[in-house]
C-alpha cells in the first residue's frame, strides 16, 4: 500500500483498517516529508508488508515545531474545563474505535489483539483521568504582610516531544499524550519505527476534535528523534525506550537544558519467601513476565528469586502454567502469545537464549522458534524458562526484552537483597510473603520505583509509576506527571502605598 492509499487488509480474522494517510501530521494537516523519504512497515506475525510510511527529517521537525508552537499559543489560553471536555471527546472517540485500533496494533507490533484491546481502553482511561485533574494545577500564596500579595501560578511549558516504544504503540501515543495536553501544552509524537500505523490512524480519528497544531505525529527514525531532542523550540522531551535511547536524548537536549521524562529499561526481580504459596508464586512468575506480548515490557519481572524451600514446587507449577501461552496469529482473538516486533529483535533474543545455555543455565521450557509451519513467516519464539540461573550470568543481568524468565534459588535474605539490587536497573519489584513485617522490610530495601506485594504487573492510575537508577527519570500516571508538564511562576505585587 503506497502513501495516501486508503483501505484495509483482509484475512481469516476480518479486515484490518490501515491508516489512509501515511505522511506527517502537524499544524492540523498532512504533509509529505521534505526529503520524500519513506520506510516499509512489516507485520511481525507474517513478515508481510503493511505499506510505506513517511520519514521525517530535521527540516520536517523544524516545520512541525513551528506549527506546534502556534497550536500551543492558542491551546494554553483555552479554559481548563474546555480542554478537559475536548480530551473526554478524544477518549470517547477511542472507545468507539477500540477494537479497530487493537487489531491494527496487533498486525503492526505483533502483540495479540486481545491484549491490545486493553491498551485502547487504557488510553481512554488516561485521557479521562488527566482531564479530571486540570483544575489541580494549582500554585500557592506566601504571606508577606498587609500591603503585599505574593503568589505562584503554574503554566504549561510549550511544545512537548514524545518518543515512544514499539511494545504498546497506541497506548504510548494516545495515553501518554494525556498529561501534557491536559496541562495546556502542544504535543509532537514520534511513533516507533517498527510500529507507526496506529499513531497515524489516531491522528486521522481526532483531527476534527483537537485544534490545529495541538497534537502532531512525526513518523521517522533516529534523525527525527535527535532533531526533536535538540530543537530549541521543544520545551520538554519524554522517552519510553531503551537506556541507550534515553542517554542519547539527554545528551542531545543538554545544549538547551531541556528537561526530560524517561521511562527506560528494567531487569526486575520477583522475590518469593519460604512462606509464600508455590502455586500463587508460579502464577505470579508467569503473569509478571507478560508472556502475552512476548515479554517485551520494561516492567516484566524477568528474574524470579525463589527461596530454596519452595523452588522445586514453584518450578513444577510454572512448567504447567506456561503451556497456556503458545505463539499464534496476533490478529486471532484466541491467541495467547504474539510475535516479536522485528527480525532484529527476534535474532537478539535467540542469541540471549544461546548465551544462557552456554553459561550453564538449565533450559526448562521453550528456547526456540515454534514448529508450527503456519507461523514460519513471522517472528515467533516459544515462552522460555531457565532454571538454576546464577547472578553473574548475562541472562540474569541484562535486559533481554523477550519471553525469557530466569529462575534463581536463594537461602540468605541479605544475600538475596544484594542480588535483587545488584543490576543497573530499578523499575519494578514483586514481593511474595504472608509476613507483613518481612514484606515491608523488603519493599523498603528494594531499589525500584514501583513495588508490588503479593501482586505483580498491574498499574493503577493515580499511583506514581517510574524507575530508579538506569530505569528512568520522573513519574507517570499520577498528578506529579501533570505537574511535570508545567512550570511555576512567582508573582509579587506591592499594593499602592505599601512598603513591601
């Protein structure tokens, strides 16, 4: 499908609605890229082409930032409750098209459409949540005597750029735009190179709802991302991606002292004590790995630290429960596990599996591509479990971003804490015990920004999500995220006749 063509692709699972426009969306209009560059998008489930998408250059970024600046100057003066009304209308439009958007993401990023349907509604949830917080961007007053009024106000930053990852393309595009838009900023989204289609479709769906220049989409590669990070007209940049990407963005934005919100990688620990129920822990090991989307999640608990007294029983239950996850067609509603996003990532994960074997880890399940000939054209890997993993192994230290979980034994609590904290990442941690004192003690020692006790994997709107160490900067999904897209201004008034 060439740029500008409309329509969908058919198949056994029904028609997938592809975006009719494949160009750059900014200033309320669609534009061809200045260089004419395009890139082909492949479906991870089949390896087949989904058509070409425009690639923004640095000159396109200049034009988009200028258009977004105009949009911002109008949007910031829209009354907060009216901004909230518009965002609620956007959320309603998403819910109307939730199944369509889920299927589009499924064929474009490889995650099963059942999981992507959740992403559609989660995006609407975030828009509704932040629309309800628009009157909470409050300043404060400082008492200075009867002849002086001193107070602060919060104002939006300007143009915010968001570079998002491939594992939840639509939710990261639509849902993560909610806070900056609610605060009165204009937003430019650079969708993932591997899965840009749902962002373009979103722009098509809401271009009649949002004023021109307020929401913009620039598909592209590293050039576009670097230009956004360095652009003096971009007031803040937000990244969901790898640690390497986060570092590059911080470096590019340093010349303009650009603040950043970064949600980066994770090598997260699930800790199970000897009093935890082995069946519950096994369920948590499976659920925490997010096998539905092939472990391609920064929050996945890919290291399971199991007390030696329950280790064997947990392993037994894990190997039973993991059979529920079998790679299949992402567009099929019955599929429980999707495809890896790209050939490059597919090869990388398989290489890590070979590294695990070579380091002496015991392969308990999976570890290869499926035998089903119907899946031969896609990028599939079986859910993989390694046992007897030691802390020094690369599969226990490095983020694989694939369906590979490492099971580790422990005996001494202090040593276990050192192992859990002994990686460069610090995003999530899941703790399993029936001892409240032990649970609280461990949670306080965990070097992670988001800790579950007898729970795993879930996010809760209103609860701050974000990482420690190399896992990121800033917090999302809460009031702090909204305030992070504002800046505080102090105003001092000397009343007539006063001496303040």
